[in-house]
C-alpha cells in the first residue's frame, strides 16, 4: 500500500488477556516507531527500530510490552496480561530518512475492559 | 536527554488573528525539528521540517539555537487550522534517529 497500515483499527479485550497489534510500514522505510496516544498525554514513545541496529526499547512502560520487526518490514507490538491503563490509541510510524520526517498509520484503538 | 516542551495545552484565537505555538527543546547536539498536525479524525501528518525552511498552509517555523526554540507561527489564523499540533525532535539517524514528541497544543480558531 501507499501508506502505513495498522491492524486492527479497534480492539476490545478483557483485562488479563494478551493482544497483538500489527504495523505494515511503507515499503523501503528503514525506521519504524511505536507510540501510545492517551487523552491529555500526547504521544508517548514506546520503541524504535532502525535497520539492523538493536531497537531502542527505552520507552516500553513495563516488561508486559514487547515488539518485533521481522525481515526489516512488518512489526508486531505485543501486550501481555493487559490492564485497564493500557487502553489508548497505539500509533505506528515509519521513515526513510530522519530529515524527511515520519509517516503515521491510522492507529489501533485498544480498550481493556 | 532529548526533550520537547510545548507549554500550552490549549490555544484559542479568533479567525484572522496571528497565532504562535511555542516549542522548546533540549538536545546536546544539532537536532532535526519538525511540526506535526492532527486534524479531527485524521492521522497525524508532517506539517513542517526545519531543514526545508518552507511555508506550509501559511505556517512557518524558525529554529533558534540560542533559545533552543522552534515556535510555529501564522500571521492570520483560519478556522480550518483548528487541530492538535505536535513539535518533534530527532537526532541524525542510526541510534540517534529516534523521534521524540512534545505533549501537543490544541489550537482552536473561533469564527
């Protein structure tokens, strides 16, 4: 596709369940970012992948959160044993070069009930 | 550490008035600065890059290294400018290329 695609668009899960969120970046983009967007909290950085370098995981809020990027393309963000405070919009972005800026997906709205 | 500060959560102006959205940053090197905008029910999109020194939709932003600021300005605000605006900072690629955002400023342009 032409843009960054995220799936699912919406996810409702029960507290304690695991969830997987998927991001398909723009083809050829070497950098991939995950953010969490909550009301009044802006964009909270979670994790950053750049090519074959070790990912920057410094933003992951707890060890329940993990992410993979397979083959330098598709990425999956996994949240284990979800909690109500995990409810937010999870955004993925990709970029070809830093100076060009990043392109964002439409987000996955996660609701933990 | 990289940090972006947007001091105003909400900025309300009347149509035709000038608008300035403030952004201050903290970074030890020479950063890349960006402004992103999110209109209602749309995805976040890039508005401006400091390196291109461009004007988009009448908005401009100048990097002031002395004041570590990258304020976004428009001389005459329009109702369609109402949106969330995020200032962002990045290093120069590789492990420095992470993109850090401020908490955003909601701009409301009243008729």
